[in-house]
C-alpha cells in the first residue's frame, strides 16, 4: 500500500486563531483548553478532515499530546493523531520544532503548515532530498481553502511510493 506524505500541523495560528477582529470573527467556536480560551476555526477542521485522505496528519504543536485530548472531537477529526515531542530550549539548534520535524519526517515527503516559519525551516525544506512543502498561515485566519488546495495539489503531484 503506498505511503501518504506527512502533513505536520501546527495549532496556534492554524487551527486556534488569534488577532482577528472580534466583531467580524471567522466561523468557529471558543473553547477552553487547560484553562486557556482558544478560538477554534471551523474551516480548519473541515480542511484537515479532507486533507487526511491525502496525508498522514501529525500534530506539530506546543500542545504535544494534549492536542489529542481536545482537537479531534472539537474539529470532527479521527484521532488520536501522532504528535511531536520537542527538545528543551538548550537542546534546540534552530527553529524550536525543526529537530523533531526532521527526525519524524526522515526521508518521506512532508508538508508543514504553520504560522511561524523562520530561515532555518526554509533552508531545511530546500536542502531535503525528499519532496517538502512549507505552507504559511496568518493567525487571524489560519488554514484556509487556498492552503488546503495547495496541499492537495502538491500531494497529488507526488509519485506513489511503497
């Protein structure tokens, strides 16, 4: 059976939106996670559900395993999903998520959707031997149809592997 590419999914700024005009907020709902109020995008859940047909979804967030405690049910996603664990600040050599992303991705095609890429993320993507796509979002709007379409087209253009 062919392997799907990996889609590393950030939460804050992708699914949990912030910085939007509260008088014209996007579709979604407020929820409390460990005592902190988050606004979860309805569109992101719909897009991720569909993207799960093309990708192996992996949480790539500071929420770590707690993402599975809240997000699959709130967004209508199957779960639990795999999640990354990040090293301590002293162990990090670049973007705080990059070492974990690099280790998990190995040589598989991988896409990563996040609102906070830096130069080290772009350098890693450019230097990888496997197909790699970084998709940047804006925290007030998060994952939108344009991002999901780009991800689907990219995954569809990959050669099938086993």
